[in-house]
């Protein structure tokens, strides 16, 4: 089994760059150098994640990387399938746009090296979450992600709002991390292993392998109920859905605008991903052959309720917001709620639709935050009624605000329409007509919220003078165009096969399990084991 080194290299590169940038600042004081170096690092990470994704697709099965050469379950491994590889590469792509936009947003800010150090720490945490095949290493990556996020929310440390939001986020984030740590401890006590592939194998009686009895003892079913309950408290916090949404409307507006785009477009996806990985792959709650399949009705009920309440509540909250960034932040809660309703169905179509909506929401939300951020920066205020209509003077900014809003609402022919239509189909297939109502009602209410921002930032009073030049700087164009292309390109003919392979690799966990067991056997016997 040939290791795919790009799987481990991408997070390692980002961590190395994160440490190197502040050290460079001891000698280099020019902000442009850090902007250029950061763009190079972001592009390198994108190339590595794309290489890993291409390899997974070509191979047709997950790839496994042994940390330090130690096999599972003796060591930590990265195990990457089509689902996690897709999300990792997509994350790296959007980060490139954010880095380009940050050149315009921060310009000569003296804190640029520390900003990029935290941003790459955040990206390393996200890639680690997607790539890891170890329950405890997921905890480590969640903490890496969290620490970077707390620092970025408090980037404007002279702002009382930013410090308060970061403290609130960090306090409850630390609590969420502790809760997940308890879940990891219980996983080890119930299964004797923290390797996801081995826990998944133990959860499915059809997989028998030498020394299996070493890795399964105790009241496993009872432990799993508690493990999943604790883990999902953490996952719903990271995703920002009800009842753990309370931190998000404060943290996202207080952060620098490009970080708001990352938090709302990318960071919240980690919670949804982890929940899907645990339910479908690790414990097989929705796998008919899993010993935990009897739990599926309970998780379907709870998670669909969580998602539905989040969607309706957040869409209503959008209507009363006067702060543009808070309005967009509540939109994030709404969309993550819809994603949770999708994968809570327990069907492959539901997973496919949820994955699709993760992609369209990430692009649309990042673009909306950054394009509205131009209006906020030029207007000098976040109040919706006082935003200047930069869309009148910069066609790219105006188009970005309008198209990202329409995609998030779900109007054709943009990507958001197709992902919401996929959710609609998944709800109809399972007879969940109440979720169809949630989808339609929340989208209709949210449209009114988005229109408030569009009216001010595109059709209101235009800026003048020096503000016009700033609204037309090339860095904005370069960062927006890839995301605009994504909103149009995310349609079934272009991404249908990729979505099918991603959802199939998550729902049908046999390949994931076999790859982990094969790695262990090869270590024991010293020779490659055939497929």
C-alpha cells in the first residue's frame, strides 16, 4: 500500500507556515511580502489537497496514511475517502479566495503576519478534521481549529465587541471540547480502540478479523448512546445550530470580514462533517447491518428537529437585524439547519443533498460576506440602512452581492437552487413533508432578509471620490471571480458524479473499514494484503 504523502503534507505545510510567518516578521516589516507568501502557501495547500482528491478518485477506495509509520490501531492515521477529500479540496479552494481578498482588506495592517498565521492554523485544523481516521486526533484538530478561530475573532483586540465575542466563543468552545474528550474516552473504554475504521468494524458483525476481541469489550451499546449524545453536543456547537447557536451571531460579525466569510462558509461545516462521519461511518447508526441501527429513529427525530428549529428560528431573526453581518450570520444558522435535516434522514440521497448544500452554501456565504464587506468597509458602518451602494460603481461587487444572495435563497440557475432541490427530493422520498415546509418557509422568509442588504448595498446611495477607487481594486475582482464561477458551475451535470461518489463512500463504509484492517494486517504479517 503506497502512502499518499500529500494527505499529511498539506496540514503539515500549513502549520509550518503558521509558525514561520511571525518569525519572518522579526526581520521583514513589509506587508506585501506576507501577502505574497501567504498566497503561495494557500495555493500549495490547494494543489496538495487536489492531488489527494484525484488519487482517491483514481483509486476508487480510501487512502490511509500512517503517522510515523505506525499502523492502526497502534498509531494515529489519516484515512481519506471521496467524501472527506472533496470537502478538504473545496475548503482549500475557498481559502485561496479569502487570502486574495485579505490583501485588499488588510493592506498594510501591522498585524498581517499574525493574521495569516492564525488563518493557516485554522485551515490546518479543518484539513485535519476531514483527513483524520482517529477519534482522539479529531479532538486535537477541533482544538487546533478552535484556538485559531478564537484568536481571529479577537483580531481587533482594541474593540470591546471583538474581545467579548472571542471570550464567549472560547469559553463555550473549551467546554464543547471537554465534552467531546469525554466521548473519546468512552469510545476507547467501549471499543478498546480510537481508530475510526476499527470502531466501525466492531460495530458491524459481518467484519471478523484476528484479534478483534482485543478491541471490543464492555457495554458497547450503552456506551455508544452516551458517546453520540456527548459528541453531538460538540458537533452542533461547531456547526452553530440550535440549541448551540448562541455564540455565532456575536462571533462572526466581530471578526474581520474575510474571517467572517471563513467562519460562516467553512468552519461550521466541520461540525456537520463530524456528525455525518460518526453516524454513517464510525458507528453505522444508519447502516442496517450495524448493531447500532436500532438507534437510527431517535437520531433522525432529534437531528431533524434540531435542523428544522434552526432553519425557521434563524430565518425569522434575519428579518429584525439592523447589522448586515449579524443578518448574514443568522443565515448561516438557517442553512446549517437545512444541512442537518438532510443527513438526518438516514438515506444516501439525504447525504448527497446535504453534501451538495454544504458546497453551495460555502461558496455563496463566503462570497456574500466578502462582497457586503466591501460596502461595510467603504461605508464605515455595518448598519444596513447606512450602507453605500458600491454595487453601482463596481459591477463585480454588485453582481457578487446579488448572485450570492439569490443562490442562498435557492433561485435557478444558481448552485443553491440545485442543492435545495436535492433536499426537497430527499424529503419527498422519505415522506417528510413537514421538512419540505421548513425548507420552503425558511427560504421565503430569508429572501426578505437578503433583500434588505441588496437594496442598500446595490441600489442605495453610491459612494464617491476616493471610495470609488477602493471599491474597484483588482484584489476584489480576483477573489470574487472564482466564487462567482462556483455558484454557476455547481450544477448537477458538472458535480453529480462527484457528489454521488462522496455520499456513497460515507454511507457504504465497507471500503473505509477494509482499508484500516488491511493496514493492520500488513503490519502484522509484513507483506501486502490484497483487496
